[in-house]
């Protein structure tokens, strides 16, 4: 029988979704689970995951480290390393629900910790930079250990499986969050493994991505010049680190970051921006088809590549912002919508919490006005 390409590979595969309450009111994971499950055909069972913000209010001032271990020996080695660098308030296995549809799961633990002051003071860096360096060292150098997430009052829940099975495995319906993002994976050029599932995170940043980053090698070399360790075997990792570098470390505003990663033509850039952005950060231009959702503790931004080779739809209903690869994934959880739109290439969708300060608050008023129009 003749087999068509669509029978064996979905060229635009992968599904992304996000739901945010802009008042910061928390809701459980059932809606995001239903949303990503509606796009089941965009995945192939080799990766699924969720990021949730606001889920650990009792430990809001501690970094929440979710760590995968190959075995108990790796856990003991990593915990000695953690104790050398952190004061750990509480640690425990992440609760899971065993399922025949999930196989080969690692040991999954969570730690609520603060950096030891003498450690980061001695290195003359802030606590966020200290934690970022510790996370990348574990991922690159400690065999059998991988940090899935490391932000405050947030976490990533991910693994190998369809996203609806991963959500059931992690019991995400039991968590309450004000931002949820989700991903269903259809890997093309990189392996399907627990650490390579989305979201990709660093500190409070999390990224879910549909597409392929053909500029990965260039992006990787640029970031490695600034101390980032790229070790997770997938192109999406560089997106999380690029946003961290440009916004946290370089202090750029959101519209400048958009012009870096999804840059317009030279003729569309003001001369000042050509010199300040294109020449200085050209190594972080993302080439290739992509749609991404980047979340942090005070909001999210969703973005297409400049020629819009991957789908992205947004909607508003009262205080809720919805983003997904398909409108059906929004309609399945919100039948009555105030507005639905599909952004143009390189046009960001920005959702901000009304009363919470953070990195995304530097987004220009023009972008905020476009999102709420």
C-alpha cells in the first residue's frame, strides 16, 4: 500500500497550549489537560509536559528544584552536592499515579531550598545567577541527575508519553496555578527522553515550542560564550536560555527581545536598533519554523516566526487568556469567548498579571495595547 508523508510524519507536529488568569487567581490542572488532550494527533507519545505557576504558596520564597534521577545512587550524589550549595527546607518524592502507559520513569524528587549566602557572596553574584549555574552544572556534569525545573513557586512536570498520560501520571488536577502551559511532542531531529520533553526551564522561565530551530548551532555557540551549558540534546533548550540571557542578564525590554529572536528585515529596523540589537545579538536570531510560549512568574508571551510557519491562536474570556496551536483546543475548555485572533508572524501575544511585578513588565505599552485591544 502506498504510504503518504502524513501517514508516517506530521511536518508541523507538536502541540502547545497555555491558560492564564490575569488576576492571579489559581485554578487546577484539569482545563490545561483537556486543552492539550484535544490536540492528541499532533503528538506521537515521545514527550509531554506542563509548567505551573503559583503551585507552592507555602514555599513561595524558596527555589523549587524538581530533579530526575536514574537511580538511588545518582540521587545520593546529587543531594550531597545540593546540601553543599543550599539550605534545604523540605524534600520529598514528587507524588505520581502509576500507569501502564508510562514506562521507564526516573526517580523524581523535589527540594525547596535557598542558596547558602556565603557561596554566592563569595562569587560576587546574585542568588538567581548562583542557582542557574548550579542547575547547569548538575545537568552537564552529574551523571544520572537532571533538573527539570528550578524556579520559585512554579514547577515543570514532564516525561515520555502523550501529554494527557503525563498529566495523569503527575496528578496535575490536584495542583492549583494561575498560569499553566502544556506541550505534546512529536520529535523530529532529537531523541525522545525524559529530560528532552518540554517545557524547558531555567529559574522562573519555561518554554514550550512547536517547530525546528535550524540556527541551533549558532545560538548554542553564542550562549556558551556567556557561560550557559547546553546539554539536553534538543534545539528548544537554547530558547529558554536566550530569554534568560536577554531579559534577566542583559535587561532588554520585551519588544527588543522579540526583535532579536524573531527579527524583522533590516529595512524595517530603525538604525539605532540595527546597531544595538542586530549586530550585538545576531547569534540569538532563531531561524526556522516555530511557535513558542514563554512563561515566567508574572505572565507569558507567545510568538511565531516572522513568516508564520507554525500555527498559533489566542483568545480572551473575562480575565482568562488562552493560547494554543489550534482554536479547537481553546473551545474545548471555553465555549464563550470575548475575542479570538491569530497573530501575525513575529507579532507577540502578551499576558501580564494585573498586580504582580516581574521581568515582563518592561513590555512596551504598544504591545500591551495590542494584546488587550
